[in-house]
């Protein structure tokens, strides 16, 4: 299948390894990935901060960049939710593409670590990803999945909320980090690099904390040491 | 368009939310009390909602009925007024808080009393009725236990349904000892405290000649008022005094009596996590020999018709004040109700207060930002108000700092052109290079950044732009 990748602006600039993992995974499964170079940002940040006009520009821009593509995938739950609400693009979050469209749960990955999974709010409540990411992770060889306490609690990121309401965001982050540490996992996985940047930034300041990882990186891995 | 009412009312935040919230966060006792309380109600609600197989259908139907009410407000107000008048009530219309307060004060004065008993009501809190009555020399005694606690403490409520949620029982015992005449118990057992309050209130009920209440629902077809409660204090207020004055927001209307069924199933499960509430009172006009001899209904607008004209914001008028959204809100759970600066706190407060007053009132424009948009409130709302969507809508229509506007416009301008975006990524990458070297110790993350990013690094490390952007990697590996 020909699949167009919407990598997201955040992954493009800060976490290219998430995009690379998505490409590696889909190519390993025998699909052709394309990267429409006109893409940049879906406009979510602008819209949610209250700036409708620039958001609309970016939504239209993204729609144009992906015109003519029948299947679009993105490794970001929140961007997919935004594009679904504001464009007509046939866009799937990665786990939706794998489980619902490509109908695979065992993607042939190996990741010999203990992993806990945080279902981000957009994945949980807007896309209703359900247990798709967990099913994918459960099929990874040598991976031990540890349950995260109070998983459905927001991590406190919320885009510019993290800056505008830094104190509340920090308090929510502290609770999420404490739960993550309590699992004793090596890695904390999630479906959104933005939440991961926030949680990972908090975990980095704690001893014995799991390291943040996008679940696409786990699915792309075929042995130890495959991720940063 | 009429100017927004209620500029100085108990629905105007005097402090920007971020500052009030940061203050509340420092109170660790409050956080522990709130965390425990909200978790308990949350779990109870989830359990009893799970018992109802057609919950989603109920929500859909209730949302549709409320949308119809918002569509036909003026018509239903007329219908209610006609039906209630025919049943023996006097119906008054108040355009704003000042008008409502003046009306109620006049009605109380006409009875020649200096004390009224009150059933917990959000509408009377919204207009600051107790304060208005006090200014006219009339004492309003709250008869709901939690509301009484807040009143005795000269405090303000911090939750729609559990106004004293921020108190623990030791504080309540101490308060009763100080402020409740005749209280002597040295126990902080909840049953003992409730018993003492009951004694105190009984005396008040038996001597009161005027009661003031709100209504959870008002039925247009029959002119009936419906009051839902748990303690029985409402039933006493509605039946013992010979004059009853109800202050009712116009959005409380329901078209038909049969509409009540769905709402009476949705409300208790959503609010207290009970299958059914202990007391549901329905008052239709005046019945000789039974209940109050005079019934006044004050139908309150106070900005509601203006909100009804906003295609997105109007859904806030569906609210039945169950407070389920407060109990699941991760922000409310940590900062409590007072940080919202309004008698309407939490997610519903963040969309209701700024709409009732207009966003230029006090610091109400900071309220729509008091959310991560996590969506937990929308999931539990029994009338399916898409609170995150309204928050975003209010952000988009509200005031924004000029610098932020400029930054967002620049970012969008850069991002919607392939060459400009690529150049920006390259600049970010080379700008980040020295930082990447310096921060190697922290795994390539930034521990401290200058303002405004210091707000980020105060709580967490910041990521740095990668050494090679995704598109450069793609170019190198795929675009040969
Ligand atoms: S907005 Fe919905 S959940 Fe919140 S109080 Fe109103 S009805 Fe209840």
C-alpha cells in the first residue's frame, strides 16, 4: 500500500527518530511510504491557543500538501484529531492504520525491556484508540508491559497550557511522573511526541525514572538498543 | 446587543486564573482533601452510570431537549409564565442581577420579615442575593448543610454541589464550636456534626415565614418548579413557610412534564453518584391548605439570551449543574473552586462565567485557558456539552496578547511555505548545535532557559532541535 506520512512539525524538528521509526516499520511491513514535502504543521497549536486565522491557513496548507493521497498516517494522536475535525484528509493515527486498515498486531518487533503505556488524552477520548496501541505492544517479543496507575489522567501538557498555567501543569506532571516511576518500567511509551516531551522532561529530573519513547520506536525496533 | 450584565458579581474573577491557581496549589492540605473527595465521587459516578445500558441514548435525548429549549427560549418563557400564573403563582421577569435582587428584596420586605430560609441555589449565588438582602437588613439562612458551613465561615462555595468540599471535618467541628449557637460536641464524627446542624436548622425552619429557592427544572407546559435535593431541607423550605420565592434561570425550562423522566435519571447519577436522590419536590402554583400560600417565580435572564445567540457557546446553557465535570477535571482537582473566582468553578465555570459577564469583565478572559483540553469533562457531561470546543471558541473570540498574536502569525507564515519552513528548521538546528554539546550531560536536554521558556524549564527539561531534521533525513535516504 502507498502511505503518505504526515510527520508533524514537532517530530520534524525535534524528534525525527519518531518519523524514521514510522517509515522503518511500514517499509518493513512491505508498504511504500511517501513524504509530501509541502507539509509542515496542522494548525492545532494555533487553533487551541485561540488563533483561528493562522490555524485555518495551516489546515488548508496541510490539506493541499496531501491532496490526492488516499491513505495518510501520522504518529501523533492530537494532530490526527485536529486534522479530522478541520480537514477532509483520510488521515489515520499509526495504531489505527496498523490494526484497522493493515490488520496487523504483530509487526515483528523485538524490544527486551519493561514498558508502561500512557494513553494520551487525544488518543483516549478524541480518537478512541482504545487498546489498539496496547495490543500492538503486547505482540512485541521480549517486551514486558507494566500497567500505569491512573492511566486516563491527563499529563498536564495541553500545548500552551504548560506555559500559561505552568504551576498547575507542573503539579499534574509530578503526579504522572510519580505513577510512571512507581511502575519500575525502563520506558514510558505514548502516542504523541508533545506529551512525551513534557513527561520526558519531567522524568529526566528524577532518579530511576523510565525513559520516554514513542510507541512507533518500539514497533520499529528489532533488538536491544534501537532507540535513544 | 445589550451590554453584558453583572460586572461586579460573584461570577467575575478578581485575579488572573494562573496566579490564583498557583496560590491554591501551595495549600497541600487543600490538595489532599480535594483529591480524596473528587476521587470518591468520580468512582461512585462511574459505577452507577455503568449500570445504565442506555446511558448514551439518555444523554443524546437530554441534549436534544435542551437544544430545543435554547432555540425557543422566549416562547417557552411565555408558556411557563401563563401556566404558572394560571396555577396561582406570580411570575416576574428579571433582565439582570440588579433587577432580580431588587425584585426579591421588595417581595421579602412586603412580608415584613428580617429573615428568610434558603434552599441551595446557584442562580441566587450568581446574582449575589444574600449580600443584596443583607444590605436591606434581611438575613438569609442557608439550610443545606455544606452551604451552611460555608456561610458560617464567611467563606464562598468551592464546588457546585459540595460547596464545602474544601473543608475537612476537624475544621467543621471547630467552626461549629465558634459560630453555631448551642453547639457543644467535642467529636468530629460526621453524624454528630450533621445532627448538630439539624437541631440548629429545625429551630430556624419552624420560625421562618419566607423561603427562597431556585429550581433544577421548570416545566413550561404545567408551570411547575422541580427541586432535587438530598437532605430534606429543601422540602421543608418549600412547604413550611407561607411565602416561597423562586429565582430561576430561564435555561432551566423544559418543554413538557414528560421530559423530566430522562433528566431525573441523569442528574443524581451524574452529581452525587446515587441512583436516585432522596427528595424530589414539584411545586405547581398554590394549593389551598397545602404548602406556601404565596408563590413568586423570578425568571432570570442575566446574559442567557445573549449566550443563546452564540452558535457555539450556547451549548453551555444546557448545563443542569450536576458538577460531574468538576469531579473529573484534573485542573479543578488540584486547585479547587476558589481559583476560578466565580460561584461557577471548574470546566463549566470556565465556559459559563466569561459568557455570562463578557470576557472583558475582571480576569474572566483567563478562565478559558484553565484547561489542557483533555476532554474528561465532555465524556461525563450528562447533556453532552462539548466543553473543550467551547473553551477553544472562547479563546478564539477573546482578547490575546499582541506579542502572542505576532508570534503565531509569524509561525504560520513560516510554516505554510516549504522553503521558509526548511530554512527555519536549519536555523533551529544550527542554533541548537552549541546547546546540544553543552547539555550532553543531561541527555541533550535543556535544564534552564530564559523567559518565556523559563515557564517550561521551571518544571521540566526542554528538548533541543535534532541534529538532522526528519525532512533532511528523508532527503538523504529516500529522495535520490
Ligand atoms: S457542564 Fe455538564 S457535567 Fe458540568 S455541571 Fe453542567 S451538566 Fe454537569
